[in-house]
């Protein structure tokens, strides 16, 4: 998501993955400042995803189905366009939908 343009401003409590594959929490403000510029990536929260989608004209996500260890979720743009995803969790689905939006065509 980072490579596709999803913004990250590190905050204490965010999860991150370093370029070596180490996964941990941002624990201090100083660490957050360092992580912002060293190539690490983060795991956006549900609120990060919802805020981003809202700023880009997408309504609140809706769960279509939750069976057999998979979630089906969709979001609708104010223009009526619908994006759908299937994943292992609602957050996994949100990541997939955001990637669809980021790499897809612009919607006015």
C-alpha cells in the first residue's frame, strides 16, 4: 500500500514492519520520527483505512458475508461505483479495496 501511495505518519501504537522484516509496535515519539523516514512500512488501522476511504469519496465499508474463515466486504463510492474484496478479516478486505482504489482509475 505504501508503494501505491497510501500515506503514513507514524504514531505511537502503530504496527510497523522494517525493511528487514521485523514487525513491532511504535513505542515512542522519537521512534515514530525515525521510522517515518527509514523505509519501514506500517499496518494501517481500521480507522486509518476508513478515514482515507472517506476522504476519497467512499462510504463506510459493509460486510456482505462472514463464513468459513473468510470475509466479503464492499464499499460504494459517491458516484455509485462499488469495490469488493474477500479476505481473512475485515481489515484484510479494507487493505485489498484500498489497493484497488490506489492502482485503479481515478473517480471524480
